[in-house]
């Protein structure tokens, strides 16, 4: 498999925020959103070649399965679906708790029920790929999963509300993640778009959505491997 990095940290966003997690970041993506914060993982020509055994050994080195989740992210993990299936099956039958982050443009895999929690992006206009979402995901998601809308501006917010109406999406599935404009100066962290964050917050209160920031960015900025 093409792997970008494997590291141990805390989950910084979404339903599992704050939980100890081993991150397996796979290399390669089929889109490349304008706001992507992991552009270093986009190209399938880069990354390190690892066998499933190599990945498992590193995971076992980093965590006790009773203490942390495994998060497989990217890039886009489902581009390596054949090898990913094997990795998922071994982790599942080894009693690891597993979440996978996907951009929602590829179909739900037939082995998808082995994943305890899916984190699926629903791309809005600011991504440049709002037409690429595979709506078949909506019939597979349950309370254990999350449907994430990354929002940058009011256009994205309107898109979110309309998408929920069009597909009659259960509000408890929806996590709204506003893009933060973070400035770090001499150790002081400033968020330069607080008015938009407040607008997103109020929308979530009004509609019953979940609000989530990327806490790791507040703590570390754009640092990799955290």
C-alpha cells in the first residue's frame, strides 16, 4: 500500500474528538479540494510502499488495542480498496476499534460493515467537487457514523441546508466543520474569521447539527504528524 505516515495522537475533530488514536494516512487522492490541508498526501506517485504486515506491525508498536482507536485516512483510503479490505478485516477480527475517513466520492465497499465508524465528507461548493458525492452512502450510514460538511462561506452553508432537505438526512448524522483562518504570532493563536464561526454555530443550534472544529490546528497549527 502507499502510505504517507503512521502516528499516534488524539483525534482532533468530529464524533471521536479527544480519543487516543493511531492514524494511518494513506497516500493518493482522486480529487484534491481547494481547501485541502493534507496536500502532501494527494499524489499517488509519492508516499512509502508498505505491506499490510508492515502497517500492522507499526500499529501494534504504537498502541494497545484496548486503549485507542485506529483511524485510516488520506488522501482517499478507498483508492486502495483491495489492500484496505485485508487491513480492515485483520483489525476487525483483532478487536480493534476502527474509523475510516473518506471523501464520499467512491461507493460504499461491500465490507463496509466491518468499520465501526465511517467519517464521510459531503463536498460543498468551496471544495470544487460538490457534484462528486456518491449519494448511495446515505443509505448505509447509522448513528455510529458521521457525515461531515466542511464549510468556508455562506454559499457552503446554503448548500448544506439544501442537501439535507433534498436527501432528508437525519440531523444527528451531520457534523459541520468550519474552515478556520488561524494566525500564530509569537505563540499567540488568533482566529481571524470568528464572525463566520459564530454564524456556523448558530446554524447548528437552529438545525440540530453537530459543530466541530479541528482542535489539533488550534494547538499545533499546520504541523504534520499530530
